[in-house]
């Protein structure tokens, strides 16, 4: 595993030594051969059921589920905050489970049922969670919001189904809709505007009504 | 409209719509995914290609060669632009410190050096990885602690001396019976707004339109014109929705410049976003500081001497983090001294982040105040109250327009249950948890900026507001609608608000917590004009009043819509300010109270309760204003406990440049938060009598957290963020 050590130095180490000596040449770039001009990207067909509608797509194999939604189906409600599974802005519900759509390739979802924020409700017919977010001002810039709402809806479902979390006192008991429980389960959804306290109120509101 | 004398009674004072807790009018769009942000405007320009930006792999030096052959040959590639295509860097606007693109010089890590445009995102990204760049690296200065001692003093602004002095600090400090002299540090911080910097650019002949994410439309348009060397009137900027900015989108960045260049080269519209891992080194950040506070007091707690100094770094030609400004105005003391030092560092550009200056400045000053209160054996709330000032300490005949800091502190103490705090640290236990309470004052100036708006009474009686003002989560859409509804006597839903377009009248924009007060005041001015036009059209005098969709004078009550029977009526005006902000110091104030629990075994901190009491003039929309404050408090939790851009001092870059490594507060970190607003409309700020509130909530909160942790543990950590490794060893031994 320590192949760099076999030569007694690492790439980084060389650079450090170099910089101490003043100007140093550095290369950054590929070592692999170029693809031939005219190569077409490798695409494959995939069928997704998004918000109840079936879509047959021919996609670049590198396309994430997130980009399939945003760039190919123009469902812009699902947001790209990091593209690395670090922020939750891209949260959608796939076959009943919330996932970060930036972390899977669209082709992995052949036949899957995807629910995005657009599938939960519309401006004229809000989902109760969307209405609660508005009432409790559970957002500011709105960029993390679709992900927060998809997560919030899914979290209440997880608690109902008894899916445990690590803040539970007793892991085999039914989880409660407590503030601590909700906060723990929602922590994969970052809101830099800091609407967390209000999001909790919105979720408690919806949980209370559906309880 | 020129605002030169304090506002008298005006239609806003009716408070039928303004001042009421109002849900955001853009809420339905945002919560359903129907609000289009910059990268998402699929339908504004056909046939959009995708751009992918490449960043420099060194912090300082020169690019000696760039081979783009492989990238150009890669599938789907439409255009490649390398920085060496330009002999010189593109001109930069007065707002930018580092160049955004062009030329062989590398000024900071991840500075943009190339753009690949391709038919798809995946193709552009893959091709970008095929660019080979050769660099001649040069040594740089990346270590603030090393550079600070020799850093030059920052010249005083507008001919003021480098060191701002009142009285004779040195003598007073030496003679003070109780003294505190401490040094503190705050780290580099990143805005980390959730929406990455993104732009779609499209050319139509020599005209350019950019759909982008920018807080300041008019600045952005002028800056882009400078950088691209074209007349501003040929540029249109559009940003109806902005996924957070916090100062990081005050100025144009590489995304908009490269999208424009890419669209030109590709001969078709180009969309691009900076990748998350590029944002933290490519764009700006809040610079780290090394601060020193010296306080001298009498034994009964009267401050006699205050000194505050701060050193920070930036690229050549950059600005300091103005961490000492609030210290000139927050507390009374006859002898004072403040100054700043600015070192040249070759890290990415330091620039404004939410409450620049005050955020790190108060994290330090308000920790020092806590330390001094303890030395004096005084309650920290009472110590602050005793040293309140109602005038500018440097100019005692200049008073504050409004200042109710004492009431913030007293109300907060009462509401929070401050009397239950044990003044002796490390005394309160709950099982494994050490419990403490902390307080700090918040302070941030209210800035007056001219701002224009247009309002149109449409046939049928609806109103349309147009201004280039932005809504970065602040709630601009809603307060502008409230203002128009109040002024014209119509319900909120009769108003349509259009924002963020450079074709609209230029507003104050969103920054420095000046957006709310100034943009609504600009609209107020336009509404005054429209009211006159309506009254005249209806044959009424200017005494007519507007209510319930009617224009009423004496016996007459005519429908507002009647005035637009012949066609829409449009009024445009701006608010400009006289010298009321010179005659009076205009500021906003807060008290922050925090209860923290520290795990005695692990040193981990949990925030249990937070309360802010704010004195910020009239609150236009208490619902959105509260959100601004809790959001800022949340950012303050990050600043106090976890946020730090880790500097690689060998290679000169921020190592933890993504959201996994740079830790902002998440749900689990934030308890229920309480906010109270004192009701003191400020007639010297504008006809709206409002002031800024968006940054106030961040000012002081970090120190309140630090002071609560100290009260819990008895361990004083003076280097932010207060991570567990800094106090774990010294925590009290559990019985
Ligand atoms: S975009 Fe998928 S987690 Fe951030
Ligand atoms: S609302 Fe802006 S990030 Fe959550």
C-alpha cells in the first residue's frame, strides 16, 4: 500500500523541498492517453418513474440521479449544493427511502420510483410539510429547502416505521417524535441560512397533526 | 426623495401590513422547487452548453505552459479557454483584490486558470481533467502569526490617524487599579452558502445577459463591464433568487466572467457553477485575526481605558478585517486606543463575510469584557450596563439616534433566568454535563445607502414593484410588498414584486444589513410619487388617504383602480440621505444569552438554550426578521464551536475546502432559539424608521457561547473555535 514510501519520498514532500529552494516546476495534469477525437460518450437507456410519470432516458453513464433530474427532466427543485453527499440539498425519496441523489448514478435506478419536491406538492396544492415550512418560516434563501422538506417527510415516516437512530435511549423501543430525535435524523441536511429552529417547529406541527 | 430631517408621521405608521408577522410571498415557489436559481434557468436561452472551471494547483507563482490539446480533442468539447490565452489578467473592478482570470501569474490557490465548455456537464468535467499545466512555484507568506509582528499599521480612513486615540490610553491603563491585557485569535471562515456561485451567460451580438447569483446587481454589472472591457449598458444581470450569499456574492467572481468568455468562444449560451471543493479557495473568505484587548477599570467597575488592536492578512492591495470598529462605540471610557495591522498573505482573497469586523471583533471584545467582569467580581450584565454610553465616546456631543442596549440586557437577563447563573465557574453539574451560562452584547452599525424603485398601478388595480434589490433569504420580496401595500392601501396579495434585474432601478442591494431599510425606503419614495399621481388623476388633493383599495378624501371614496382606467400609472424614485447619519450615530444593539453544556468526559459542547434581544428600529416583518436573527445565531454557533478554514502553511491553501471538512452548524447543534425585538422605531434612519437586523444576530453571539463554556468549565479558551481538544485536558476532574 505504501508505494510512495518505497522511494523514500512522497509527491508532496518533493514539492515542499522544492518550494523551500525557491521557484520550482510543478506539473498538474493527466498521465493517461487521450481519447480519440470523435469518441461519443457512452450512454445507456434507463427508465425512471418520477413523481408518478415514467421517463425513458438515454443517459451518459456518468450522469448522477441528481443531474438526470435537474438537467434532463428539468426538475430544478432538487438542488446541487455540493455534489459530494455532504449537504443534503439533493435529497429525494426513492422507493420510499430518502437518498442523496448526487451520490448515485441515474443508471443505478432502473425502474425506481423517485419522488422529488415537485412530486410532494405544487404552489396551488401544497403538501402539509410545505405549508408548515411556510407558516413557520423554515427557510430563508430556499436553496436547501426542497432537500429539507423531502428529508422531513421521510424522517416522520422513518419514525412511524420504527427505524432506530443513535440518539434513542432504547434502540428496540419505538422512536419518539422528540426534538432531539428529529434534529439527529435531519442533520444530513445543512441549512447555512440557519433555519433549523423553525424547521423543527414545522416538523413538530406536521407530526402533531398526523399523530 | 431626499431624507434630511427625522421622519414625521407617515402612512407606514399605520402598521396595517408593515410590522406584522408575514409569511414570505415567495414561500410557495421556494418550498415546491419552483423558484429558479441561477444555474436552473433552462428556458432563458436555448442550447445551453456546460462549463467546467479549472483552478490553479499552486498558491503563488507562474504558469509556464498549459497543454489543452487532449481537452480540446475530448468528446463533446466545444471550447477551451486557458489563462495563457490572455497575456495579461483581465482588468479587475475596484471590488476585487485578486484577478478573476487571465495571464500567467497565479495569485492564490484555485484561482481560475481554464474553462472547458462541452455539450454536457460530464464531458466538460472529464475534459477539464485532461488539461496539463506546468507551474513555476514561488515562495509565499501563508502564516499570519509569523507575518503579523512586522505588518504595517492600516492607515486611518479619510485622513484620520492610523491609531485612533481618545484621551491618553497609556497613562490611564497604567494607573488603572484593575487591568486586563489579553490576546485572542479568530480563524479564517468561509461563507459556505448552500448555492454555489453559478451563472448562465448568453450573447446577442455585442449584448451580454447573465443569469447569476449575486447580492449587488448594480455593482455586479459595473464590475463585469470593467472586467470584460465593455460598456455597462450592453450588460444585463439577472438574479431573481439567490441561494445565500453572506457577503460571498457581493462581488462578481470567476463564474460570471468565465461563463461570459465561454459563451463567446462557444458561440452559444454557457452555464456553469463552481464546484463545492473549489469555492473555498477560489472565492473570498473572512480573514483570520490576532487581537489584543486591554481594559483598565476602577475597583467599582468603571472602565477608564479601552484599547483594541487587530492584525489580519490579505493579498497585496487587500483590506483588513476591521475587528476593532465596534470598540470605538460600544462602551464608555475616557481613554481609548484602537488600531489595525495588515500583513500581506498569499492565501485566497479575504473579504466581507456577514458582519465583517464586528463578528470576529465582538467574539473577542465580549470575551474580554467577561474576563474583566470576573476580575472585578461583578455580574457581567451589570458590568456592561455600568459602562454603557449614550454618545459617541470620541465626540461626546454626537449621540446615538436610538440606543437601548441596557434594556436589551435587562430584558434578556430577566427572560433567560440569568439570576440562576452561578458566577463561580465549573459549579453546576447535571450527570456528566458541566452547565454554564454566558452573556454578550451585540452591536452593528446601521448604514444608509441610496436606493431606487419603481411602482406601477396596473389596469385593474394591481401593483407591480420593480427594483434591482435582491432577496438572498432576507425576505426582501415580502417587505417590499408590505411597504407597497401599506402605502397604497391594498392587501398584500394585490402586489407583485420583481427583483434582481439590472434593467430595474438600482437599489442599495443586499449587504452590510442595509438592504431592508434602504430598499423599502426607496420604494416608499416611489409610492409617495405614485400617490400624488393617483390623487391628481382622480381629481383629489394630496391629503387623500389610501385604504381598503380606495382613495379617500372627505366624502369621496374612489377605487384605486379607477386611476389606472386609462392605462397603468408608473412612478419611480429613490431615497437619498442627508447628514442624519453624521449628526447621529446610527447603530443596532443586542444582548445574547446562551446556556451551554460541556461533557466532562469528552469536552464536547452542546448549546442548550439561546436568546437574543434586539434593538434594531422598526421591525418590518417580525417573522422574517426573527429568521434572520436565528440564522445569524446559528452561524455564530459554527463560529464559536467548529468553523475554521485550516491553512496549509507549506502550500498556502485552505485544506478543508468542502462541507465535510469545513464544519458549519447542523440540526443537531442547534436548540430551540428565542428572539425578542424591542419596539423603537428610529425616525432618523429613514421614513420606514427601520434599521438593519440581518447581521446583528451574529454580533456577539460567539462570545456569549464562549462565556457560557467558561462558566461551565472554568477553562478559558481564547483561540476560536472552541473545539474540545483545547479544553479537554483542563476540565475539572469528575468526582
Ligand atoms: S448535493 Fe448531494 S449531498 Fe450535497
Ligand atoms: S434556507 Fe438557505 S440554506 Fe437553508
